[in-house]
């Protein structure tokens, strides 16, 4: 299987080698039998393993120069620059090479990886220094390093002799890497040069005699993760920030972040007190609450929401809170919505003394405000505790209580997603084992849910939890695709099992759930299936019914793992989970995982496991440049048919500055026409990430940006919508003739056609990512047919292109402006 997938690269490598290598190899082969190889990493752990070579031991050339290549990078620690390599030491083994290094300057943890050729690498293994003797090697004693000079700069590392054949293979790899990098660096800014002398292009398409291929009914879905304030402060319509006083300084390092964040407590001038307490809470999972004792003057508690509370004149709001009033007398509280200048609503509420109880109120707003606050005034001479203070617009998506923000949910609904993957991403497998998203802690009464640190640097109330995700899917007519950790946390975890950074330096970031706890973890997964699909007479089906949904949620797919490092720790746990789920629920389609890239160790290892277990479908992720998408349009053409299928679960086109523009959108559009052609292999896709709140964004680009008032739909959104809303069930094979003999020009245009056999509609999509006009001569929709048209057009790096949807007569020869795409759906 791996061979089938990588054969295209092998062929390209051979061609590239033939074209580029000769000078370098000739220099080696003709003069020597062996050469010198130097291995090193940059000081302070700032690179992976790098190589340099020399014929005489004095003149050195770095592999990859002028952009040195890391032949292997340390994968230990949290994102990017935290992954470090110190004191690398390379030894020969019977099968190739073994590399050992320290993962931090504390030199407490040793890492090892093996390689047959210094190109492909095994999964990495880590151990504290005291236990690293099992590896049979150790990082370098740097006193033994020697120094060499590359391009005038001195480096310390190890030198050894290698055969000329081995050096030649490294140089071929270098050449192949350079070719790939040049392709990845392709940008639309180079177009004037690339298209010089070309004034127009045309495609002639003819239907060939190959049979029409079935199109996956689930090709376009969405991936929802609570990143960029997508849930609390975003899709989840709750307007009160930190409603449960559970924000914790350990969530993030932000100043003032803790139980009182977003709250203002009036400063008493007498002996009144106001503080956070934890004894006798409403529920142990929600232990913090505010305790207020007023003496001569009333005291006011205010919440500023997420960047202010957005209030709309004429709208109703549902306010609720829990109160425990001391003493034996009723008290009259005052609740208001307003800002410094005006009050939008004010009501009085009688509170009875005694244990925790809930108060529900309907508020009506008499003016618009973007900077509203909720104020609760406690009268003088009162002692009370308050918690779970919540304010929702009455007008939510599908009018659900505890519901979703209507405009955002409707924007997602209008993508017509066939499935929703949730709750992440990294949020699903968490930052350390204790941060894995436990689905059971996200259902049931809101006050009983277990809040969770969000690894993107904030807090999850989980008011939007598994039950609400299932309901959201149902409301949109989408299939739920929950993703659960494969018994290991995020490969970029900065915190380990105990949540301590110190322990992390010796434990490794992708530790596994201890063996003795795996049975319970697996049971939790089986319980999720029962919660979703079990009868109301079953334990978890009954809980679903108690939560307001006696009907099953029709769960079909279950993701296990999210782009994890495919290590031994992962594999053992994944296999345990996979066996248990497939045995107990053969009807459930398990979605496996193959790492965070389109190639490399995790990809190879993930696919090996998929092949061995015959996993029905695996989740591929790749965030790549437009150049990669343009130059890899045949990526899935060589995948083996009839075996494990692909869910392209996270992807996006990334340009420097991480913008969403016509360059990102059209490069994806081109690629998606190829995905459609390969939908017998690629069954599902979802762009990532989906939502981002302005000023709270940890990751770009995203599909939709929003603030409290409005949404910005990006060019990437329109491309997703165009594709998702224009699917058929039969892919029509076409022979295309493109009026250019330049491959890099041909790759910038695309055409794909489908039929919807239920309605008889024909759908033709054409993409023009060039600076010239494109005409498409297509035989499928005759001229002057009544059609629905979708057109996206703009400048090459336009962030605000024109999106038109219209119904008119069209067909026959299509005309596409520079940098545009068009979809025609014939009306029947
Ligand atoms: O989509 C953002 C992040 O990218 C996801 O959480 C993770 O799976 C991937 O690395």
C-alpha cells in the first residue's frame, strides 16, 4: 500500500535525479570511492539533524544549501521551536543508522530514532537519562565533536567516511527536496513571468467512454474545534463570560485570568465582602462561586461578556442564575442590562432564602448596545452565594435553549455539510492525559459539566458539549463524526500526565493513558456509542433521553486519534480501542489517523497500521502552500482502490501572512476538482479551522471570522460552499485538451463534471487560476440551458472577491475571467 501511494514520488525523484544530479554525482563518482559526511545540529537545539559532505575532508558543502535541510527533527515537546535537538550522535547499525540526542538543554531526556538511509526515519522514542541505556546508544559527548566550516561559518559535529553510493543517494534526495520546495514556493505573484506571451487559454472537454464513477455522498463536511474562541464566546450563544467562576490561572498565563475574570465586583466602602468560595458548591465539578455579603449599601456584581455583551433592541434574553440566600427572609435583587450611558432593561426579582436554587427570568431589551453588561444588585444587609449566571438570546439557531448563535450556525448550515467532525483537533486529544476531552464530562445539567482548560490558551465551559454537538448535526441534517483520543494526548502537549512542566521534561509529551486505566477508557468509548444509539432502556440511552433526546442520534462514524505521533505507545492503545469497538459495534465505521502531514514517518506508520487492520477510513491532515496544491493535483490518482479510504479531515492553503484570498481559495478549488475525481478513495473532506473570533485568534487562516455583531465570510468559505452545495452522485469522466504545452500553465485550470441521477441535473465546475481569460468548450450542458450559476471572481490576491449566485440561461462554451471559478448546474 505504501508503495502504491509513494510511487509517484519515486518516479519523480528518478526524473529529477536524471535532470539535476549529474554534475554533483559526476563530481563524486569520477574522482573518489568514498567521501566525508558531517552531522550536526545548530547550537541551542535550534535545528534538527543536518548534513554536510566533502570529498577531501576540508572543503564542505551543506546538504540543502542555501536552505539547509533537517533530515530529521526532534518531535519532543510542544509546537515548533520548543522541539529541540542537542548533542546528536549518529551510529551505524546492521540495518542503517541510529541517532540519539537530548531534547532539552537540561539533558535529562534522551531521544532515539533509526533510519535505513538518513531519509526515512522510524518513530522516535524517549526515555529519562537514567533509563536510556535500553537504547544501546547515547547522545554525543560533545568534547569528541570536531569543527568544520561551511560557507565561512563554523559548526561542531561528527565526521565519518561513507561510500560514494551512499553520498550519491543523499544528493539525489537533496535534489528531490529542492524540486519539491521550488514547487511549494510557487506563488501567483510570479504569474506575469509564468504567463508571459499567453493571452488566453481554452479547454476542450469531451466525454470519454469510461464509466461514470460513484461520488461519495459525504464528500463535504465541516470540522468544528473550540479554537479561536469558536465555542464559548462564539458559536455557543452564552453571553456571560466565566458564568461559573471556573476560570483558572492554570488555563493560561493571561493577566487577571481566574475565577473573577470578566466580572466586576463593586468595592465595598463598609464591612461588606465579596469573594470567591468553594465550600458546598452546586456541584463538585463546578466548585467555585461568588459569595457576597452586603452591609449598609447594596453591592453589584457585573459581567462584561466576551468583549462586551451585544444587545439588540426588541429582542428577548433568557437570564438564569443559582442563588443560595442566607438567613430566613426574602430579598429583592435587581437585575439590569446596560452600559455606562444607558440601561437597556431592569427588573426586580424576589429571592427566597435557603439552599441553592435556580432563578429564571425573561428580559426584554429596549435599545441596541455593543458594550452591554449584566448587573446583579444585591440589596443591603444580605448574604448570598451566586453561581452559573447565564444570559442567552432567546433567538438562537432553531430556537434551542442552551443554543447556538443564529448567524454563525446558519452560515455553517448553508455550507450544507454532510457531516460534522468534533470536538477537535488538538482539543479532542488534549494537552497531556488529564486534558483529554472526556465526553461524559460534557453532557448533562450545565452545572454538573466538568470545565476544561483549553489548550489554545483559554477555558472551556463545555456548555456546548457532546449532546449539543449531536443536536447541531441533527438540525443541519449532517452525520456526526466525534473524534476521541486514541489513549494518547496531543503530540505537541506541553504538559504531561500530572500537568507539570518539570515532569514533562522526563516523561515525554505523548505519554499514553496507563495500561491499568485503558479498560475504563475503552468502556467510556463504548458508552458513547450507547449514548448516541442505544435504546432508552439502556444505561446511556436513558441518559440521552433524560437530556431531552429519546430518539437515537444515528452515530455511524467514530474517529480514534487526531494526527498523533504513531509510536509504540500510540499503536498499542489504538489497537486495543479498535478491537474493542469493532467487536462490540461492527456497524460503526472507525476513522483512523495517519499523522499531521501528507508524507513522513507518522504518515507511513499510520498507513501501515491501517493496512494491517484494514481500517475502513483514515484521517489525513495537511496544511500546505498553494504551490503544493497546484503541483500535487494527482496526489490521490495513485492511491490504491478498494482498500482503506481517506478522510481529508484538516487542510488549508497557507500563504505567508496566513491570509484568506483568491490565491488560497482557487488553489483549493483546483485541488478539490481532483478530489472529486478521486472520491472513490477520498470519501470525506473538511477544511480547517472553521471559525475564529476577531482579536482572539490562535490560528489562521480560518473559514469564517466573526465578532459579537457580524461575520466575515472568506473566499475559502465561498469555495467550500460552492463545492458542497453542488454535488452529484456520478462523476463524469472527461478528456481534456488544454491549449498550452506548458505543464505549469495546464495545472492552473481545471474542469470537473457530475450528474445527480436523482434529479437528472448536470453540474460542471471550472477553475481558472491564471491571469488570462479561459474559455471552456464542454459538451454536457448545452448552450442556452436554464442553469443555476455560482461565480467567484477577483484579483489574484483578493481578500474580498465577488461571489454571485444567479439563475439564467447558460451552457455550451463557458467564459471565465482571470482568477475565477464557475459552477453551472442545469435545471431540470
Ligand atoms: O486546525 C487546527 C489544528 O491543526 C488542529 O487542532 C490540529 O489537529 C492540527 O494540528
